[in-house]
C-alpha cells in the first residue's frame, strides 16, 4: 500500500515538473497506413551493454526494415526514466515512449500511452516473461494485437540448472515461480519465441496445449572486413565479457579468479585476464589486480577481441544462446566454454578443444593452455568461426521474424 501511494505521489510531482517545463509528449509521429508493432522490454534496450538488448536492437532493425511502425516502451517508472538510448531508436524511425504531458496537462504514463496507440497496434512483441505477464492483459483489452511472448531464454531452465548446483530453497521457489509464469504466458500468447531449439525442446513437454512457436536466435555476422584482426603471435592474454546483472556471469568471473587463474599463472606467469562488463558489483571490482583486470563497461570492445588470444566463458548455468560466445566468433577469436555456454552452437570438429567442464578446474585450465600455445590449432579454430555462425546470419533471423509478423 505504501509503495502504491509513494508511486502515485512521485507521478504527481513529475506531472507538476513537466508543466513548469512545458514538456509535452506526442505519439502521433508515424504513418497510420502501416501496420504497427508494440515492443516492450524491461528497459530501453542498451544494445552495447548486454546480449539480450543487442538481440532486441536487431529485431527492431528488422521490423523497421520490413516497413512496420515500431512503438518502443520500457517498463520503467516514469520518474526514473532515462533518455540515454531513446534518441538512437528515434533516429532509426521508432516511436519511443518517454514520459510527458498530453494536451490537457495530464501525465501520459505507460498505460495511457498504450491506450493512445492501441488502434495502430497489430502485434505486441513482449520481451521477457515478466514483461509479457505484466502487459498482455492490458494490450489484449485495448487492442486486437497478436501477442508474441519472446522468452529471451527459458528462465525456469536456467534457474533449475542453478538450483541443481546448490539446492537452495529460495532458488527453488524462484524456479517454480518462473515455470508457472512461463507456462501461463505460453498458453496466453499467439506466438511463443524461444531463442534456441534446446529451449523449445525443454518447454514443449511441459505445456498442456499446443502452441505456435518460432525460434528467433541472436544475430551474429562474421566480420569479413575486420581490419584490426591480429595474428596469433601478435596476441596475448584472455578475455571475458558479460553484464553483471546476469547471475551466471558473476559465477563465471569468480570461477576464473579463484579456480583457473592460479593454475594458469604456474604455466603462464605473465598472463592477464581482462574482465569487461556493465554494472559490476563491489565483490567483482574487489578482484581487480595486475593479472586480473576488472575494466567495467567498455564502449568499443573490438580492440579487446582483436588483441586477446582466447575468450573464456566458464558458465555453470544458464539457458538460451549466449551472446558473448557469438561475439567472440564474430571476431574469429577462439574460445573455451562449457556445455552450457556452447548451447545452440555447433563447434564441430573442435568441440573437444573448445568445451571444458567446471567440475575439473585443472582440465579446464589445461585446455586453455593447450589452445593458448598451439598456433596451428588456434588458426584452425579461428577459421571455423564463420561456419559456426551461419545459422545466426541476419538473413536467417530476418526470415524468422518476418514469418511471425504475418
């Protein structure tokens, strides 16, 4: 009750502020003859900070290219709204919701904005389970839009894998919550969008009725004109990239620091591991040292991909496609990961060199050292990157998205 009152008071204060600033919002800057797609995510997609946002950015590009209107909204309280990424999407041609006043000096909140654009929405692409669960009834009530549940990854499966490692009761409760939510969403949606065939395969037996599914993975294009690409003998050190909002990345970095680095330094005493990622908590920042460099968010990561000798991603749990793996392959950077990290990718014929188990840190470290020191193998793995990425080409994902929007 207190939170609701506080939220209402803050919205009223924001409304008064906007009146003083004469901050008005128009959601009418679009071609009403075109079909429209409402896209809602937890935040305005930060395409340069995490793989889920990067994937959604490319989906928005595709939808605009197919000549739809795009109405983009973040599930962010109006008084906490940040405009950092909105301009980019406006420049692309999307209609982006930001809080403002209507002609009667009343605040246009998220619910009101959906009511205003509802006659122009043919599809509602609701990104992540919490977002679908929160918005689908409102969209259904206000419009005749086709409801699309974009799972991003199968959250229940990711949490189940994490729970299996610890058997923590709070994880079990969260796991069951997401299973109930995701099954409900799937049955309410017109189309369910898993990110991998593995996620689809895990979801299907749990459903009580037949649902329409269409896989839309990450988009990864091999960089044929990567002018910064360095040869084997010009490279050094290891690289890890991942947003720290995502729990598997926290575990991966701790494992690298606590279990792998000490073994590696015995064989490669000058080795350094670079850790790049947004929103690093203090416990990760405190790991920073000469050999373990915690760099935080880096705007241009291409230099790191082109100078590192190996990418490492010891992921103990998760689901769906791991964007960091695809990014490494885009740059032709050989990598070592786990079976969880490799999900959705076909590493053949080099699986044995690229996949290691976290149950045996010594074996994991030895695989890193072997690939780090073997130039011939390194080149073979690097040259195989383009083949691995073929299923994730822009053309393939565009075809899949277009089929959904029909």
